[in-house]
C-alpha cells in the first residue's frame, strides 16, 4: 500500500547538536508530533533536502526535538547539509526516502568529486 507521506515534502527546522554515540550513524531525531503530522514513523528513512544537497537519514523519535522539525547529531551528514552562516540550525525539507541511509563514504565521494 502506498503511503501518502511518500508523495509529500515537509518544511522543518533542523538543529545540529552534539550526540557523540551516533556521529557516524545517519540518523535524525524528529519530534513525535511533527512526525505524526507528517506521516513519518520511527525507523523510516527520510531525505533531508537543503538546496541541492540531500542526505538520507533513519528516523528516531525524541520528545525534546523542535516541535516543527528535528535534531541531526553533529556529524558529516549535518556538516554536508549546513553552511557556515547557519551551522547550528537551518530550515530544510523532509520527505520519505527511496532507498537506504546515506553512508559516510557517499558524502565524501560527493565532496571530493566537486573539487
């Protein structure tokens, strides 16, 4: 059965925060109410899109995440999406992803290929 959420994009506030246990894991902590409104469930893979950059992250729910978005641990995934003017928080779009989580190697390849 096709989930309607797969067809939609949701604007979200993304906060970058220190969370040492999962710096290498492609994860986003979404506010449970935001996730529910967006049709996203814990364990889903979502694409976080900012401009021309996209990262696929596994969803975990966290009550202390922003009401209108989520938290990405300070990692290569957060660094790739953010910029120097808005490193600690930024607005991005979230949508249900096709495929699996992004890997560190994927991001490194994209960055190195642009040089």
